[in-house]
C-alpha cells in the first residue's frame, strides 16, 4: 500500500516536471514582445482548460526569411528554437531538427529574435531573405540581448543562489561600474552607500531612489540611531532570495519627477510563472574570520612613550615624582607592581570567528485563475565583533489573480523582522557628552600595562605583607571608586579614565540593553482592467509600516565616572529610541499601445500619490547603578528626551509616449509634474496651480539601431545601437521644515527649559533640478562573442540646496537656500567577451568602469572664507585670498571644503614636508627664520616650529602657519571604479570570480590621526616607536608634546595631509564554485551545491584596515575612516534543491 502511494506521488511529480519543462521551452521574453497578454496563452496546461481567443492579425505585404540556428559551441543545428519578429510574436516559427527555419514576416520587419531553453536569447538583423543564420550561446554566459527595443541606459543584476544579506552586496559585486558602492563595514546587513553616475547633490540626499515592485520607498537616509557606527538600513528588510531582478536606471528617470535626479534602483520580487507547483529550498552557512586590527604599542613601548610624554607637561617634575603612580614604580616588591606590569593585547579577545546560517523555502504554482509565489526565509549572522549579531525572518506572498477575462489583480503581502545585538562601533566624532564606549576603540587605546582581570589584595599573616593575586573570574575596574583602581592613572594627566571593554561586552548583553528590532509590513494591491486590445487601466495601491525600536546601555560596572561640561559627573548611560513610519502610495495609470504596420506607438498617463508619516521619540539618562535593571526612570541623572513628527505628501502627474519605426528608430518623450509639501509656496521655478508650486520634468530620448539598416553590411558587427537624450529630474529631499520659521525647546543649566529660534523660513525653497545630456553606444561583435557598451553624460544641478550665511543678529549662522550649482560629467564603459566556447569548456570575462568629475560652480555670494596674511608682530594684515564657499566639520574642525570650482567633499587642511630633523633645518624654514605658530595671546604672539616638529608648508609665504595655509589636501572621489569578472565552466562545474576596484580616491584616516597624535595618554600605534627623539634623526613621526605645554606645543597633530592616504584598491570580492549534481529523479528537478570565499585579498597602499570605508550617508562623509568594524575573509557553503 505504501509502495503504491509512493509510486503514485512519483508519477504526479514526474508529470509536473514534464509540464514545467514544456512551459520553460515556450516561455517568451516579454521585453521582446508587444502583444496584449490576454490574447496569447503561454501555458500549455491552461490551453486545455481555456480556449484561446482568435487573434486579429492585420494583413501586410509579406516576405519569407530562412536560415539556420546552430549551437555556437558545436556547430550542430538546434531544433525547437522559437523564431519571431522582434517585438511582435504574432509572427513566429520553430526550427526543424537540423536547425533550419523559414518564417513569414511583414516586409517592414527588420530583425528577428531567437530563443530556446538552455540558451541566451539572440537578435539578428534581416539582411536578405535567405542564409540568415544564427549562433546561439549557452545560458551559462551572460546574456547580451536584454531588450531589443529599449533606448534607456539600464544595468541589471539577477540574484541567483546568492549569499548576500542585502541587495547592495549583489549590486557591488556585479554593477559597481554603474553604481559606485562604498561598504558600511563588517556589521552584517549594513549594506553600502550608493551613488549612480557621480554626485548630483551636496546637502540633500545624493543616493538613488529605490523602487520595490513599483512602490517608492523612503530609505530613511537622514535618520539617526543611538549606537555609534550603526545605520538603519531599510533594504535589509528584503530577503535577496525574494528578488527576481535589480535594475539600475540612469536615464529616463524624469518619470519619477522630483525624486529621480540621483538615478533609480528598481527591485522586482519573484512572482509565480508556472502552473506546475515548484519548490525551491536552500540551506547554506559559513564563517568569517576575525579581522586584522591596528598594531599598537606593547606595554614596554607604551611605558616608554608615556614617560616621555609626561616629561613634556608644563609641571612634569611634579607629575613624575609621585611614587604612588604605579606604572612609574619599577620595584617588583612594590605591592601594586602586578597591577601596572602586564602586557595585554586588549583587542585580541574582542573579536572572533563569526558564523552565519540561512534557511530559505520558496513555492510557486497556480492554475488558470491564480498564480502565486510564497517564500519563507530565516537568516542568522554573527559579526566578528563579539556580542554583535543579526537575525532576520522574512515572509512574502505574491499572487496574480484572473477575476474576469478583462479584469486581473495582483495581491502581495510581505512581513519582515530583523534584530540586532549591538555595541558601539568605531570612533564617534566627539566625546563631549559620553564616555568612549566602542569596544574596538577601547581595545586600541587602553593601556597595555593593565590587565583585563581583577587583582585581589590579601594580607599574608606569616610574612606580614600584602599580597596581590589575579582573579580571572572577575574583570578589573568593576567599581571605579574602589582603591586601588589602576585605570584611574590617566586622571593625573589631564585626561579621563577609560572603561574596561570586557565589562561593556559582558554587562551590556540583553534584549533590554543593546538591542535593535526592525519590523516591516507591506500590502500591495494592483487591479488591472483591459478596456480593449490597445487600452489598459491599472492602479497600484500600497501600504507600508516600518517600526524600529532601539535600546542602548553602557554598564555601570567597568565604566569610569567622568565630568561632562554642562552636565556633571556621568558614568553609565541608558538610551532608548522608537521610530514608526507609515507609507501610503497609489499609482493610477492608463496605458495605450498600438501597432500600425511599421509604426509602434505606446502612451501612458497617470497620477502618483505618496504620503509619508514618520514619528520618533528618544530618551536618555545617566548614572544607573544596577546593571541588572537598565531601566529608564526619573531616578537617572541628567534625563533628556525628545522626538520628531514629520509628515510630507507628494503628488505627481506623468505622461510618457514612445514611437518606434521598424524597430530601427526610436523616440521616447516623458514629462512629469510633481508637487510636494516640502516645497515653498513662492518658489521661482515650475508652475503654480491650485495654490501650490509644481515642478516640471521633461525627458526626450532617441535611439538608432544602426545594424538593422539595409546598407550596414559589416559582418563582424552583429548589433550596433546609438542612443542620446536630454532630461530634467528633481531632488525633493529638502529639510522638512526649511520653509518654516520655528522654535525648538532647549535646556538651560540642565534644570530650566526655554524656546530658541531654530530656523528662518525661506518660502522660495524648492527642489534641486538636474539637467542631464547623455550619449550611448552599444555593440555586439564577432558573432556576438564580444559585447561593448559606452555612455557619456553631462549633467548640471541648478537650484542646489545649500546654507546661506545670515546676520548674527538673528542668532543663527545660516539658513536654507537654493543658490548653488553643481556640475557632474562622466563616462561608463562595459566590456564582456566569450573567450572559450566548446562542448565542455566555457569561459567568459569582462569588466565595467565608471568615471565622473564633479565641480561646484555656484554658491551664495555671502558664503566667504577670508584668509589673512599675518605680519611680523603676529597681527592679521591684508587679505591673502577669499574663497567663495564654506567649511564643514567632519571628524575634525572645518576640514571639509565646499567651495566654487572645487569637487564635492574635498579634504581641506595643511600640507606637510616631513619633520624637522634638527634646529639648523627648522631655523631657516620660515620668512623670519623659524616658522611661527600664532598663539593669539597678546604679549606672546608666537611659538617656533623647532626640531622634531612637523614642517608645514607656508603656502602664502608670510612666515606663519595659519588658516591662510589651508588648501585642498585630498579628494574622496575616485578617478575610476568598477568590477572585473570571469566565469569558467567545465561540464557541470562553474567557477565565478569577481573583483572590485577603485582608483584615485583619497581617504581621511581619522582612526590613525587619533592613534598617532602623540599628545595623549591613550595607547598609540607602533608607528610612534619611530618618533623624533634626538637632533639629526630623520623620521616622519614628530616629537611628543602635551597640549598643556604653552611654550612648546604647536599643534603638530592638526588636520593635514599626514592623515590623508591613497584609498585606491583592487579587491578580490568573491570566488565561487558551483556544481550541478546529475540526477534522474521524477521528484527532484535539480540539486546544486556550492562553496565560495569572499573578501579574499586586497591590493592597496592604504595604511588602515580596509579602504572600503563610509561613516555616513551624506556626501561629505564619504572617504572618512572612523575605525568601523572592517569586512573580513569569509566562506560559505550551501545546497539548493529544486523540487
């Protein structure tokens, strides 16, 4: 009985498999066709149940075209290949067993399209009525014909059996030439900052618009989190296994109106395609090795450094003569000698080998009434930083329902929940209001002569002495007020004590401590009504709910008490933040399509409405004394709370029309009109209708398929297409309240509250406008073995949103205005070639390259930087130079320049020429002998740069090193960037290799600036072992000097090219080996196993941990290394079942 039942199940599964095979053999690339889906039945099983409608085929003068289709590897004819007129499947034929075909098509048809399962689709221009032969290449190669009638610049990625946690990872591995991606580090699912074809904005969002299944998402780029070094990445709510394709839209973005100026990333999720039930199950996991970290000084080197530094203090004799400072006491009989004579590598145990595990199941199927795709996924991924991990649960249900012959509807539901256990990551830009709490930072700067474990002092009654013994059950520094506490030594040197990072890891653990939860619920309903064979009306309604809940706790145990200016004495801290965003989206459109002989006309008109509501509340307090009860309460010290409630609405009308003559000449025109609640009512541009201001965004694109011309007879050129266009797009990412004057609540002396003017209204605020001209050329050569693509673009952003300086009488420094302009020009190139194509061996390789150059061409005239010469007496005299621009403080002070005729985000500081090896060299470096450091003190206006000091370049030649000597010292924008890839197949094995590269970009290594500053009691990098110590020594590291020494300190550690590194790199991102197991089972369609390695090696001159760095979403934060957890070498292994 059981055997019969089993056989019956096997037969059913076999029938389903046969149906699936038949379906896959007749699947049509819809992009190549232009016929109403209701008129053609694609599914063989549906044809049995439902009689297809009779097609109304027009009568044209016909021609007969014949040829042969062969396998490009073997030369053997291919039977069963579908042959059709390009963009019109009313005219089709099938090849015979020997590959020969004859098809009758209208005389105006200029190209044919060929497709069959297991091979890439192929396009061929008709040059005669016979011998129109075609070679077809295995689908193991990348397809070179994606959409034969599209003139838009679109790059695509199709995640298949991916191990990426977020879509950004697949984008950076395959599309980095089209989308410059900058990794946000090694915390799982943090994604990457992305920029399409350069930078088109400064103070607004410059990252692309993200559209998922036709719905515009708010990516919350401007929202903050309470954990340092963590970004709330909304894209991590999508399981990459649910993604069917990712499209990068670079022109034609005028369709998205005031949101399209930074390009568009369109993500489409999987839908049901086959009526036969298909089940896909994936299980994979892997590991990531502990990262490399900066090599800092050991205990002996640090003790030498600290002793030398103390000698530079103004009252050094008093500080160093204190016998009770343990690290200065070298007597082993000293009772506290063991407390200060360890050799601890604090970073070693802060990292680990991390593991990840993933379980995915997808089911699709249906009948002639409804098709569905159901997926369930779970991911758990540890970070290499201890006590940091990520897990995610995804559920998605997409359906397509046929209600009547004319009415269909799509109904999609998705739920995602992700959680993080977190700790602070990397350096904060300021520690004015908190202790240093990032374990990876503390691991570098904590004194190595201290021990992470506690020492217990006991009395020896026999020898009548105190004894000290280590207790590895308890971490040291638990109670900072206890005596002795070796961590307190720093307080004797104008610094503050540092926490024991192991206490932060241990007592910061818990869902009520350092924990973040994100949830997303999405509903998407799209009814579609076919009015007639030409006209269709559809409406897409979507509701999205995003919630975030984040809790933060810096434990009491192991955290020192520190005095904070404006607050008081603080130690532990408790923070909580809750955010909620709802999105209501509706897109109503009518689409009309008509073919009139050789003329193809498409038109679409619609209205798009989107409403967003974001609310956020936060609370923080200090000095909780019970690590087991990290609760926010009124008992906490310096309690602070606040929040925001932002609501904005967009309404857009759009019209798109395209004309195609003979699939040879193409013209497309788009115009959209959009208004937003963020726009000022008195904006100068656009139209004013119904009491609001509307932006107008036109686009005109044209294309010419040169290779389909009758006179084009270059046999070695299979396809050649020229495209060009101009469009205007907008950026509506304006500050929510820029058009309003408002006051904000402020605290006074931490006891009273008051209202303070926070913004001056500018009713003229409007969208930024990007004017873009593009020219592109695409070619397939040498029997389609070589594919080339190039695009040149010239863009200009007018109405650039910027800050304008206002009178000090307002109490504000500046206000928002649209008085800037930015120029952004560049080129993209892609090359792909089939190197080997035989029956068993297949090898393809290629690369992509992007280049852009941007320049700020206009800023408000009131934005000025006046640089002054200084005379011999130390007084400012004449203006040396005036720069039209302003500076921004990014991990420093006034160190990022925004100025006319400069690129966006350039680093602004001092140039250096090494270190003075002796006073003879230093005494002749300046106009007045020694270079002078201006103190600003009357009666003592200067200090000399002496032997051992940095030789800063006196740019203006006045003999003083001052702000007048600051210049551009680095540019985070690369010269070129992209991918290099190759894929080698042998029978059922496939080896894929992907490189990522970036050349010509600079990095500001903030972490190194903190670890080589040489003026702090923090531990420093081993580079300081080679610091200047004696006259005549040649070194690049200056002498040590305390900032308290008012006679010698000249700010050698200031922002200069000492901290700017070449950020160019070539990284082997992925090596993957896949094997398709040969099976002959009725219930199992396929079994695939794979193994891969990621981040295998990096070729770079960068001195930091990883040249892929980004410490924020803003343009001005690119290329800044804040010491975030880097990516490390990882491996994954998995199996995929197709049932």
